C-alpha cells in the first residue's frame, strides 16, 4: 500500500503553534483522566471485594455462633429437666418411708424379724 501523500501543507504560524500546544495539553489531560479513572476504579473494586469478603466472614461467624447458641439452649433445657427430676428425688428422699423402701429393695436392709427372699427374675426352664 502506498502512503498517502499529504496534499495540505502546514503553515508555521504562532496560531498553529498555539493550536498544537492546546491539542497536546488536551491529549495529556485525557491520558491523565484515564489514569485517574482507572486508579479510582481499581480502588473501588478492591474496596468492594474487601467489603464482600468481610461480609462473608461475618456471615460464617454468625452461623457458627447461632449453632453454638442453639446447642447451648438445648443443653440448658436438658439441665433444667435434670434439675427438675433431681428436685423431685430430693423431695422423695425427705420421706422416711421412701428411703426405707429403697434400702430394703436395693441394699437388703431388714428390720428385726424380717426375712429376705431373693427371687430370680428369669423364667423357669420347664
């Protein structure tokens, strides 16, 4: 391909020199503006990514804490039921007849003149 020949010749005048200087300043401004916008875009992108990662970490931490909270609530409920049963047992142990009955069945405690028979819990073989 041939190079296009310039058909218009350039006149060196103070106006043309000013115009060239003005156009050069405009190109530099555009280049600087592009650089600034690129830098700003990168900063915004990095900030957005950082905030997104922080948000995801917080959600994960919240889920862990929520699971821990639910486990502790369940443990609390179990301890309350255990406390209730232990309080009932304390009330029963305050009754002397209940304590004697437990002593007789579990520890074969007998009063004078009583005979203890131990029965097998297995069914007879016949």
